[in-house]
């Protein structure tokens, strides 16, 4: 893993971040999304939503985008932001992982773990007390990765069309 570098994305990385964002929300989602729940994840204008997401991430002072490069080639990204939870909570300040994607050819080599470690370091430096991440319930690979990195499942969400 000596050839992997994790760096914070800059606004000039917009096209690259958009490429990864599209890979996650189009290519990867299509590969694992069961047809019976597809409408719960559908967008009216997916391309517009992807562009808006990336622009918001790259311009917000509370959001962070980390890029993984192996041998100077981009192979993945992780995004997140900081939230302050209900003031009655013991662990109030949290770093929230929004998106986490590694190119299929680079998976299984620890790139994803390095991305999450870098994001966790940013959150720690911002005085976050907890890191929170969600994934699709049908994304078995991501669920295994979270568990391997010490995450605990704390909530299950259900949806039903009315």
C-alpha cells in the first residue's frame, strides 16, 4: 500500500469527484440495486443531483472529500461532513461519511480503509466524537467493510410506497 496516497480534494478536482460520484450512484448502484426498491432511490434528474452534490461538497467548510491515488492514478474517494447532534446526546459532534467508493479493480487492497482512516483523522481534528456511516441494506460488500473497520449497526430504516 506504499503506492497509495490519500489527499483532500480541491475545487479543481470537480470533474474527478463527479466521475467517482457517478460511478457510485449509477454504475455501482445498478449492479447491486434490487428492482423492487429502485423507485425509493430514484431521482427526477440524477445528473443534476450528482452535480449539485459535488458542488456542495467542494464548497462547504463542513464537508470533506478525500481522493485515493495509486501510482498517481485516482482509484477512489470518500466524502463526509460534520454535524452537531441533539445537545442532549453524550456523543454530540459527529463526522458523517456520505459516500465511499473504490474502483472495482482496486478493491480488496486496503484503499477503502485508508480513505476512511483519512476522513476519520479530519473528523478527529474537528473535535468529532463519533463517526457515522450508512450504506444500502443490499450492499453486502460495504456492510462487511464497515464491520471489518469496527463500525456497529445502530439503526435499520424501512420504506413503503403509499
